[in-house]
C-alpha cells in the first residue's frame, strides 16, 4: 500500500507552496501535537480541568480546620444620651464619649461524621470612657469551646464526601476525552486542507491537459481528423477547467486559513500536508471496547454522580418534611477588669447552651409533596440513566463494527485509485494517437478524480473513527493500555 501511495503522490505532483517563505511540511501526528499544545481548544480543555481541580481543592479545604481573625481596632462614639437624674427627678441629655476596640480569633472544624461544627474562640475587648472619670475597662474570654449540630437527618458533608471525589475523577477523564476529541477535530481539519490541495493539483493537471488537448484538437481539425463538434467540446473543457482551477485555488486558501486558525499559527504560514502512507492493522473486539469504556469513560461516572445527586435531593426533602432541630452548646471562661493583666487571672466561668426547634404544625402537605416529588424525579432520572447506558453501549458496539471495516475500505479505495490512474493514462495516450474520442477521455478523467477523492475520504474516515473510538473508551488499542495524562504538568504553568 505504501508503494501505491508514493505513486499517488508522485502523479499528483504535490508542489504546493514550494516557494513560500514560511512553509511547514506536516504529517497528521505533527498537526495533532501542535493542536494539543497551542490551539484554543487545548487551552479551553486545560482550563476546564484546572477549574475542576480548584473546585476539588476547595472541597478538601472545607474539611480542614479554618482559622480566622476578626478585629475592630478603633470604634469612637460621641453622642447625647437621654438619662434620668435622680437628684433633680428629671430626664436630661448627657454627652457620652467612649473609645472601643476588640479582637477575636476563632477556629472552626466541620465534623464529617455528623455534619456539625466544633469551634474554639478567644476574645479580648477594651472600652475607654473619654468623659467623666475617663476610666478604662477590659473584657476577655481566653477560651470558649462550642458545638453546633442540626438534627434533621441530612448531613451535607457526608453527601459531599460521596459526590465531590467522583466529580473530580470525572473531570480528569473528561480532560483525556477532550484531548481525544481534539485529535478528531485535527484530523478533519488536516484532511480538509489535503482535499483542497489535491483538488487544486487535480484542477491544475486538468487545465494543463485541457490546454494541450485543445491545441492538438485545433491541429487535427485543420487536417480533418477532428470534427467541429469535438473541437468545441475540447474548448468548452478548457474553459471549464480554468474556472474549476480558480474555484480550487480559493478553496485551498480557505482550508489553509481554517487550519492555521485552529493551530494558532500566523495567517501567512503555509502548510503542506503529507497524507498518512500507512494505517495500523487493528481488529478491535466490541466486547473489549465496551468493557474499557465502562471502566474509563466519564459518562459512566456521570451516571453515578447523577444517581447520588438524586439520592441527596431525596434526603434533603425528607429532612425538611419533619422535625427540624438545631443544637447549639458553648462553654467558655470570661472576666472583666480595669487592668489588662487582671482579665487573664482567675476568669469567671461562663457557659451557654441553646436548643432551637422548628416544628411544622400545619404545612398543608407541602413537606410530603416535596418528598414525593423528589422520589418521583429520582425514578425518572434512574430510568433515563438506564436508557442512556443501553444507548452508550450500543453506540460503542456499532462504532467498533464500523471501524473494523474501515481498513478494508481504505485498501480497496487505494487500489481503485491506482486502477483509475492507470486507466486514465492509457486513455490519454490512446486519445493522443486518435484511437478514442473526447467523451471517453472525459469519462476516464472523471473516474480518476472520483477515485482520488474517495481514497482520501476513506483515509479520513479511518482516522476519525479511530480517534473517536479512543475518545469513547479512553483506551490505546495499539499499546493496549488505558490513556493517561500528566495532570501535574498542567499545574506548572
């Protein structure tokens, strides 16, 4: 097949952009590498993964203790306050001036097992009276410990622990899948330019042949071996070839611009694409492909995530249906003194205990309705997931069957192209010696062009199907191992 293709390239005479200053000669793997490194699609894929990565970091940080400082270093107040004067037995307004300052440090730890919070807090406050005796007093709570817990049966942290790691694992799989989809796009853009370049080369060849045949036809017309109708047909073919060449040249420029834009290359860059000369001889087992897809495809993880989220919605609706109780308890040490040193010696014992209840007495069935609706939505979602799973496996099975046929179709198309080229060469030589008419020559030329484009189409379909199958299964069937990504490298830039 390699020899066939080399002959094909030689006959086409791929000399496109030979005189261009910024010319790149690229193979399909090289186009994929450039697209994977600098295309807009690659940039978007990377940042979508990074967004998921930082979302996962936020989830993990939420499960660690948080320490915060709250401070109000300067609070000055000057106002008139209405007060009762016991000496005159009258109300009067008195000017009050004071300076206040306070600071507190607190540490909070979420409790995953129960969904509550444990907190530690230390507080210090100072107030200075700027009027009257100008006294200063301090108040300190060296340490207080507390616990807050909702008793409604829904634990947000527990559901996060189930869903968030699954979401992040799905994001990693989606990144690999997006990069494989990028290969599919690169293949289509690559062959789009190849088709345009070859169509231009065919148009150039057809124009040159048409010009030669028209000149020969004029000579034969003068000696009477070609009729006027045949000469007019040759002239019409020359005009059509000239028009087709202009269209092909424009098509090549458009395809070149699309590929340059996709790869992030300067618009003046000229690319000469080298058609893949060989294809891997692969025969993929559909059952193996389905097994790998079930293990690797992010859609399976998405189904698991949807199930958990529906279960969480049911748990939320169930918790809102009945008794909603919040328990809050705190114990601390507190003391006030006029001197700063005294507030931390022999503090008084202070403690707080709070129990809040929210009991819906009459809600006219709203809680029950929300709970029933959540369960119904879950059943609908589960049914949808089951159907999507069936369609997913069927899609992979059909994709494998279609791919297994592609290699044979590529080989057949390559042979057909060789036969059509040989047939055209024979027909062209016979026309030159006057053995056949123009109609036969036109038919042979059309057959040659059709065979060439069919070969390229089959080759494009093969690589597109191959990379799509990799995208569905996240499995390298040549190396026989799952596809991987260097996630640490994504975090370096």
